[in-house]
C-alpha cells in the first residue's frame, strides 16, 4: 500500500515543470558554487576560501559540494513542505483519503516519494557540480589526479552520503512544517525564516546554540561535521529530532479532521 | 453497545445507516444525533439550508472527519473503520479538487495508483462524463463545468456501489445540469446507490426517489419524494366575474375565519386549507351576490414544504438563493 501511495505521489512529482525545474535549478546552483569557488580560490592559503593547493588535495572536490549544502537542504525543506501543505490548500487531500483511508500509509508513501525525488536531485546536482569542478580545475591549472585516487573517491562518496543524510532530515522537517501550517506559502515563509535568518542570528548571539539547533545540526551533517557541532553529535541529536518530528507529523496527520 | 447492535440489526438492505451521529467543533454542534437510513439502490437527496451540516455529515461518512458521538455503517463496514468500506465508495466532495498543473488524465492516474485500481478504468470514466477529448489538457485550463465532470469521473473510478455527491451541479450551465441529472439517473439505473446533497430542491425532485432534509444538524424529514409531495398544503383559488367584487369576497372569507390572500395580478384570492369547503364557499358567495367565475385547487409548492420543514422562509438568505434557482 505504501508503494501505491509512492507511485501516486510520483505522478505529481514527475511533472516536467517540477522535475526539470528542481533538478536543473539545483544542478545549476551547485555548479555555480563550484565555479565561484575555483574562480575565487587564492594561490596561497589564508582567508575563508580554500587555496588552489588545497583544492588539489583528494578532498578538494567536496569543497564546492559543502558550500552548496545549505542551499540543497533549504530546497529539500521547501519542496517537502509545499508538497504536503499543497494537498490541504488545493483540497486534494480529501480525494486522496477517500482512495487511501489509512492515513499513516498515505503519509509514508508521500514522504518516501518526496525523499526519493530530493535524493535524486541532490545526486544529480552533485554530479553536475563535480563535472563543473573538473572543468574549472583545468581552467585554473589545478591538478585533479588526487581527486580520482581511492582516497579522493572515498572522500567524495562520504561527502555525498553526508549530504543525503542531511537531505532526509530537511525533508522530514519540511513535511512536518507543511502538515502543521497546511498552507504552502505560510510553511515556506516560516520554514525559511527559521532556517536562514533566525538560526543564523541566534547562533551569532549565542554561539553555543549551534550544538543543538536542528538547522545547524543538519548543516553540520551535510558538511561532515563542524567546529561547533561534531558529526557524531549532530547525527545523534538530529536523529532524535527527526524521530520526534516524524511522530508528531504522523499523529497530527492521522488524528486531525480534514475540513479543507 | 445497544446502539451498535441496533445498527447491525438494521443494516441489511441499507447502503448507509447512522445512529445518533454527532459532530461538535468546540462548543458548536454541527451535526446533532443524526439518524440516516439510505436504502441500497436508491437515489437519496440530502437537502438543507447552507450551514445545516450536510458537508460535515458527508465527510464523516467518508472518514475525513471523526464523529464526536454516534455510530454507523456504510456498505456494511463500520464507520469507525473507513478502510473497510471506502473501496466501494466514490465521492465528489464540495468543489472538485485536483492538481492544477496535471492533466485531467494524470490526475485520475494519481488516484488510480493510490487506490490500486486498474488504469484501464480511466478512458471509460472520461468518456462517460464527456471529457475524453480534453483529457490531456491541464486541469487549470478546464472550465468550471469540466472540473465538475472530472470530479464525477474520479468518483466513478472504483466502479463504486455507493456514490456520494456533494452539490454536483454547482457551476454547471443549464445544459450541464440536464446532462448531470441524466448521468445520475443512468448510474442509478445500473443499481448504484447515490447520495446527493444539494440546496436546490429542483435537483432533488428531478433525480431522487428519497429525501433526507436536515436543519441545524438534525433530520427534519426522511422519506420518499412522493411522501414529501404529500406534505404540501393545498389552497383554493377563487376569481370573481366582476373584479370589483374581489374585496367583498375576501371580506366574506375572512369573516368565516379563513386565511385569505388577495392576488392583484391574477385578480383572484387564495384561501389556505379550504379545498374541502369549495362548494360551501361558492354557495355563500352566490348568496352574497358575488358571482364566482373560477374556483380551483392549487397545490402548494415543494419549496413551501421545504421551508416549513427546515424552518426557513423566503426571506432567509439561504432560502432566497435556493428558491431563486429553483424557479
């Protein structure tokens, strides 16, 4: 039954505007990060950007991906929130629930479909950004031999894995916010306002909060761990948040009357 | 437990039965102890003023809203477990809701996949509602009537035993309304049970064989359309040979304690509940020197029965809207 809900949701997700728009948009944005990173990289170290020498290291390829992590997470959040909130605002949820009254099943199928869609988009964007990084490395005479070494490929795979795990978290939070607000516009405004300016301001004023705010933790996972929040802590705490959010979403979805 | 046993005992031959169905939103009771009994194979109208609780009732039957109290069975499945009966139910709830960026066909495909139905059902239902030629168009480009027809097509996808339609003629032009009536009748002829809500009595009169009327969430009438017709009051219409004698006739009737209304436009008076007195009144008029040129019984309208039962009157906003469209 979950497979049926997944396949039903996929009819909606595969429409050209959304599919091409999301995949191409994310690929373009991730590539842009890679292009700018290589274009602006200084010859010697120092400053915020990695130097050309650092980019030539086995892990040089993942710098661009890491820079795009926040963007990818925010997009995953937005699409997930829109997909579920839209069912309320369009009124389509009542049609769906007549055909699949087991609400938890419907929610699980929808979640898995949106997640698959977003994971595909992230993988595709990462591949395109990798190609862009190779092109830019050639343009700036950065040797890429280390990138294709076993260490380089391992680093890239790990970075991509981290990014995908973070995408799962952002997608679940998007679903929860969409479910709670039942309006795409409100969910996007509230979610983006929280993830971007709010958490940024709070962590700037009280730096310690970066170790437990969910958006910061997911960013830490996406980038393989940060100074404020190490990877293991970020992973465990995020898992706790995701489980709580998932339970809340399911209970709300199953128990709430559908009046839209 | 007693109500559940009662429901079980009564459920044979009934597509829908509820006992004491109640829904409260906070302090507000929207549906109040509603007992429904819809025979299998019937076309049952669900009528009431706006805000009477029709849509809330329908949503409870479809498992979208949880009843506060009461019990029921739909297609012999327990109302508390919608999954036990919804596979056999098709529904159009309020305005048709679909994904605007998807074509009509893809919208149906999403529902087919969700309900694990056969995709081969799609062309048939599109053909049946006259949308086969426009199935590839985006839903957002459909007219209101086409959207409504797609909603019906979606409801027909599972080849349902029970079809629940909430205001199915909303937004349809007169030709569309006639088509919709014809479609509903043809579905009923195939043995489908149809539960159709409307605030338009003419709809109910044309397509239904049973009626449930509700007001403020409570049932005020439940029975056949013929029974409803039987509840209409009749009046006597009298026209005098000399128009100048109309006032004298009205006075004569008033003196006998009858409720009289002068109808200037037709030059006649109407007398409520006086059909049995026709001969006596004719003689009394003759004795008073008034020559009656026309005397006939006029059945009260179905709308009047509706207003009497629902407690609304033609001055109410809802009633005026309904009456206007009825006429």
